[in-house]
C-alpha cells in the first residue's frame, strides 16, 4: 500500500540552507502543522453538525415485481470518533467511501462524559449488533479514529466482537498507551490510555482465535502518540497490518484523501487466512 507524490520545488533550496535530514524534517513538520491547523479550523465549524446522534434507517428492499442481478453486498461500515469529538470528523471520509461503493455507512457518537473505555465498548457492541440485525448482515467493518479505535479493539478482543466485526481499521490509536499530555491524567479515560494501565494490560493478554482483521494507520508526525510506534498493533494472536503514514499529523488521518484510499483498500482486501502481522507504508506529502 504505497502512495507517493512529486518532490516539492522548495525542497532543494531548503536542503542548501539546512542539513539534508533537518531540512526534510523541518519542511515536513511545517507542512503537517499548517495542514493540522487548517483541518482544526474546518472541524470546529463542522463540530455542531455532529453533536446530535444520527438517525439510523435500514436499506429499502427492492419492489417485488423487479428483477435484480445478484451482487456481493459489502458489509456496513461503522465510524467511531476520538476523544472529545463527534461524528462530524468523518464527513469527508464518509463521502469518499460512499462514492466508491459503500452503500451503508453509520457513525456512532459516544458521550464526551464517557469515563470508561469498557463501557463505551459495550455501547458500541449494542449498536453493531443492532446494525447487523437491521441490515441483515452478519458482520460489519469498523473505522475508529484515535480513542475510537481503542474502544473498538476492546470490543473485538475482549467482548467477543470478532464475531460481528470483519475488519477494524484504526487511525492514530494508542494501542500500547501514550505518554503525551501528563496533565490530562485527571480524566479517567486518559489514565486508561497510559502505558501500563489496567486496560492496556488487558489488551496484551492472549486472544486466541480472534477472527477480526486489524489494519492500523499510524503517522510519523503524530504529536499525540508518545512513542510514535504506540499506534502500531503488536500482538501475537491478532491478524494485523500496520501502515506507516508519512507527512501528516493526527487530525489529518481521517481527512486526507490518500489515507481514505488506503482505508478503502484495507476494507476491500480479502482477509488473509493465516495470522501474520506485517507493515506497509503510505507517503502523502
């Protein structure tokens, strides 16, 4: 899974003024920071539109007197946002998936007052089971950004959710815990996302026979992941693919079109038969 773009014309000038590695890193940081600020401004404008939980409705059946060709229906997609956020973060990703054939996409808002990942995972499980019943599908695909990915993983790995989740894609999720912003420890859910927390240790426990395919996108410029590799899934019992994204930050992961293309590829990929974690790369800037 590799997407590349042409080298920017200003890069040779930067390399003459600064050491090569420092110039490349400084330019990448500058571009990523500018993009993060632009995305944050846009998201603040869209945030009010995502506060209310979306209304769910099942697909309409075809009229009885019509004949339709048999097609392989793709699983519904459930989108799960991150900490102190809502479903509006997925506006662009949702449009992208819809334009490429995903007919049933839903977003779940969990309360910003949620103080326990386990409770949020139970809520997610009820919504996924209801979505399966409403659409007549046995499984769904899930895309979780940041904390949303950790909630979804807990549901899959610890609450039997692998029965209902075919593929789980996580975007900038602290799978091994993150040390960033120590002053935020006052919030219980932040403490659960720390390395060595009881919840993180639960996710390290054996998970034999887990049927879900995991794909974790992690960015080498994500300021919320400390260390950066915490956004990778490293578990011997999980079928996992880690995709390193170069050139963007945390907020851009659910927004950037190149990442959206990688997500589509992950969701359309036939699940491998053998358990084997591997890595790949995605260069977007």
